[in-house]
C-alpha cells in the first residue's frame, strides 16, 4: 500500500515572528442544546500549532467551520447564526490558550479587516463560521482570495476536513507562495502515524473494519486485502459476507446487491494470503431497540425475525486473540450498535484487545468517528498509539486518495 505524497514542509520550518497567520483548524465540536461544548478533543488537538505561532511572536487568525448551517436553514430560509456561531467556543478557547480570544461576526469583509488592523502580535482572533459563506463548500476562488488577504501566511491544521476541496481548506492555498503556507503540527502528526501503517509496518498487521455497509468501505477493503495479514470484519457489514457464503442471517442488515462483491473480496483475500475473520457468533435481537429481546446465535444461523446487532462471545475471543498477536493494528468501524448498551460488548472487547496489544509493543491506529467514540467511551484513548481526529479524511487517505487539503500545500506556489 503506497501512501500519497507528503513532504516535510511542516510548521517548525516557518518563523511566525511579526506575521499574521491564518490557521485553518477543525473546531467542528459537538455542542449541547445550551451551546456548551461536550467534547473539546479537536480544539485541544490544535493547541500545539496555535501555541507555536504565538510563541514565535505571531498573530493567530483562526478559520473553522461548525456543522452544516446551509443544510439546516431556519423556516424563513435564513441561516441559523445563533446555533452555528463559533462565538460559543470563545470562552473555552480562551481557557485552553490562556489569553483573550477576539471574535468577528463575519468571516471576511471590511469589518473583519478593521478588527485585524487594531490587533497586535500575540493576539488571537476567531473568525465566524466559514460555512456561513455559500462559496465555502464550493471552493469559491473569490471567497478564498478574500480570506487570504487577511493573513501573511497560511497554516492548514484541519486534517478532519483535508478531504474537502473547500475555499478555506484548499482553494486559499494558491494565494500563498511555497514558503508562506504549511501544514500544522496536527496535520503532520496525522499523516506520519497513518504512514506507520501504510509504509513498511511491523508484522503481522491486523486491520479491523466495521460499520454498516460494505459499500462504504469497498476501497479500503480492497486496499487492505493486498496489504494486511489478517482482516477482521465486524458490524452489520459482516452479514453481507456471511449471507454471500450461504448463511442464514435472518433480518440482519444485508446489502443484497453486494453479495457477489463480497464473494469476490473473499476470493481475492484467499489469493493474497490474507486471513479474513468473520464473527462466528452474534448477539441478536428481535427489533432494533434497547428494549428488544436479546439472545446469542451462530452468525450463519440467525432465525427469521431476528437481527445481528453485535458480535458474540466466541467472535470476541477469536478477534481479540488475533489482535493481541499483532504488531501493527488499524481499527476503523465498530463491531455492532455500540451506542446501545445491550450491543456494546463486542466493540468494547475490541477496544481492550487493541489496548492490550499496544501495551505489548504493537503500533495501533484508531480512525473513524465511531471507533474514536468507542475508544474514548472505554477510557482507553491514552492506551493506544494514535487516535485520529479525521474520520472521512483518514479513511480516504488510507484508501490511497489524494486529499485536496494536502495537495494544496504540496502544490508549492501553484
């Protein structure tokens, strides 16, 4: 598996003294109904980059999005500027960075430029949600130009949005020369850790892939089949493979139009010498509910009216044994509906097995929103080698795709 190109143009090679640094970060954090931050992981992840700019004697001008405001308009068709405003982050960011944080009601425009003109080096300014601008998700060049005019240098530290060709994540970079744009420390760390899996990893390498649909992970599975030593498949997607092999899966989620593909993937694995592990047994329920009747069954003998919602005890043991015997581990996707307590045991068991292997010297990379949530919920985030902040971005990077946010920096002055 070859990794996309990534140069050594990282933050440490730029001095920010006396410079206004536009820092694109990923502050798309979850908020409760009272606009309180419920998980500040992404904010804390950006702190080393922001702190280095300040330590160098620069000014930080932060660009970020929050949610999808243009997809959730108010009844009158206007943007819900209250719900999606980054001003809800100011207080907590001030505490994290230990200095006042200024804020503008707009992302670009005369009022923003006026505020910046009055700031000093060492100040921190949080611009308003980039997605309040219609041109953001379209990669609009005029919007990108207006953003670029606000700073002297551009830093992209938003790995979570690196797979989006948006104005603030990709288009903007063309307005800065090779020595005026750089990756942030988080971006560099994300890619460096991904490459530990992709470039000459310690073996055996076990990849754990879960989730609902085979169709969501086709490219990743195909990549891994030519690369991994063992491939563990869990979650609802496992039942498409089990059904394809002739098993009875009851009312489990199965992609009927992907049965032939599943067989092709299994045949490819056989030819490539990859050991594919499917769950021998499952925790099944008679409805998709925490109130459902629950029992265990062989995964290929699930009765009609019942559905597999988690891996069973035999699968947990087999999967855990495979993980603990590995030297490199990639985990992307849960083993079941782990957000429902009756169906969380499988995913939790995997989290502990990954942590155990790591304690024995294995390198472990956890990527994907559900996997990250699971490792955090198990209290084991600090027991694995690296937890990625990028869900879709990490998935696409591992698939071998070129990410616009990375290519824009790699493109030099073009």
